[in-house]
């Protein structure tokens, strides 16, 4: 059985913290944005919301799977 290097866990911790910061940044940007100015900007906002609704859970699941894999190897 191959053991994980300490650097691999450190990289995973760093990437997890970065991902959490990105999600917080996106949430604050979404909540503090100015109201839509017309049908185009309203449509663009809805498209951005749909993309985030798909991307955030997908990347979060990948991060969780990486943690489970790393902790199982220890």
C-alpha cells in the first residue's frame, strides 16, 4: 500500500480552502449585484445562475471524493 506524502494532503487542504473562498466570492457577488436592467441582462443572470447550480455541486463533489480517497489511504 502506497502512503500519501504530506505534500499531497497539504495540496488538498489548499485547494479546498481556495474552493470555499471561490464559492463565497461568487455568492457575495451574486447577492450584491445590481438589479437586472432589461430582458438581456435578466436572461444573462438566469443563465449564470443555472451554470452555478450545476458547477458548484459538481466541483464540491469532486473535492469531497478527493478527501474521502485521501483519508482512506491514510
